[in-house]
């Protein structure tokens, strides 16, 4: 059987044009509708061609040209520090805001063509060293049968949350075929790998079990996670059971992402800071470890090359040392810990990622440049991936992110390889 890979070039390849932020905004103000419609038509044709044949198409991925992120994650020396940003494809981008005027948030997530287009937006603007697929951690609760709405000014809302352990059986479908239910994510990954043309690697991701469980019980975001922690105290066995069920789903989901083309994986334990050391060691750490071990074992069993894995347990500084002994290759840290302290806890056999305060991007460009210089000097240029200490905020000036990215490259360049 012979497979033909059709490569489509639009009349104007925005990805090949270097534009200032203002020029980029102007271009999108006038051209986004035409470009959007054209590219979506071409992308739809591509998805139809590859539908059902992802494993066959895997061998046709373009060669990776910038492997800084992969090398840094694996502890291999790099000539400069790689940099990317959590939520880099998001609301701070004017082009994304225009995109959202036409498309619902979860419609974008569920459309491989739309998700791929949004994933590429920051790659066109900035000299980033990785792309991360546009999706949401809450696609897993959706796949399990829960309704999730993205409410403007509020964030994610789950109208029918879990209120008692009996709801696990009545509200959730735990025996799902992950690759079938979340097929749109895998198609978006495969499509994006081709559209990136090897420029940078593509990161896949998932929420961690405790973080997902918290959303499923709280019904959305929470400042205290009181409902979730009540479960841990009143229903510890049922909580562990739910966390274990979520872990199996997450492992299958991440394995499917690698099969579809993801070149790195990140696990977001965004709610880790709500747990004390004892609860973290009982309700988070064992499941994080199961994920890293389970994903790598499953890939080995399938004879699929493993990829570097990143874990981000926000505010869980007490867990850095424990995580450094896990099978994660990279530990991402928030801004509330000194780089020297993080390195002391993690040791030298794991890569660190982070950790500029997202609010630092509100500073003037000279201050941003200085703070990046101090950050790079504190972490060092090896076994390090530059990032923010959490996701970028929606009201940040994109030009300030450009300064952040360029300053990382400027201050980390080395010829000692």
C-alpha cells in the first residue's frame, strides 16, 4: 500500500514571515477571515486523508530541526536554554481573541483543524523552542460523561459535580475507550506535527488525578478546595479509588498522544499546593508516579519510543525531592521557590523548568530583561528549560513575552558544548 502525503501551501505563509507585534495585529485584523477559512479547508482535507491511519502516517513526520527542548529534558548539553510558556496559545494573543469571537472554546478543542491553528499562533509570533497542543485538562471529565462549560469571566464550570461517592458510579463512565472518546486530540496532534514542519517539538499534556478530581467535586475552580478535601477526610478509600481510576485513563490518554505524535508530555498537578505533605504523599504522589511509570512501560510494550515527561506540581515544594526520584525527566517549579533551593532538592540528575513570576511580565522591558538574566544565572544553562512559574495571564502585553523569550536566548548562549 502506498500513502501519498499532500502538502498544501497557502498563498501567504504567515509562518514564514517575521513580523513585529503591531504588524502582526494589523495583518490579523484585515486577513484573519480569509486566512482562517482557507487554512481550515486545507486542514480538513488533510485530516480526512489521515483519518484512521495515524500509526501509518507517523513515519512521515518532518525531521525535527530544533531539538533543544528534547535535549535539555534528557540532560544532554545545549548551546542555549530552550524556552516555552504555559498557556502560550491563549487569551493574551489578539489573534486568539479574534478567533474566539467565531468559535466556542470547547469547539476549538474538539476540532483538530481549529486546535492546530491556535497551537501555531504563538509559534508564528515568538522564537519559542516548543509548541504545546491547544486543549484543556477537563476534556477527560468530559470524556467520562461530565458536562463542562467554559463561562466567560468565570472559567470552567461543571454543572453536575460529584457530591457523594455513589456519584462515581452514576455520573461517570469509567470503562471508556480513551483513544475513541478523545480521538479529536490525537488528530490535532498529528495534524500539528505536520504543520510545524519540524520547526519545534510538540508537547502533549494531561491534568493529574488529584487536580481533575478537584474540578469534578468542586464543580469548577476553588480558593479552598474544601469540598474536595472533605472527601479526603470523610471518604479516603473512595477518593483513592477515584484517583486510581483517573490514573488509568490518564495513562491511556498520554500514551495515545505519543502514538499520535507528541514529542514530550507534561502532567499538570495544578492543585498540589492545597495538600499538606501527608495528604500529598497519599493522594497525589503515588498516582503521579504511576503515570510516569505506566506511560513509559506501555510505550515500551508497544515498541514506541518513549518521550521526556515533565511534572508540574504547583506549590508542592516539599515534593521536589521525591519527584526527582520518579521517572519524570523534568520538574517544573513555580515562582515561589529560589532556583538554588529547587536544584538542591532535585539534585543534578533531573532537569528543572520555570520559574519567572507571570506578573513579572507587567514590568517594563528593561526590568523583564534583567529578571530573565538573573533567572538564567540562578538556574544555569544546562539541565534547564525556561518558562514562567505558571500560565501567562490574559492581559499581558505580547511584546513583553517576546522580550522574555529573546532574553532567555541572549543570556544563555554558550559555545561550551
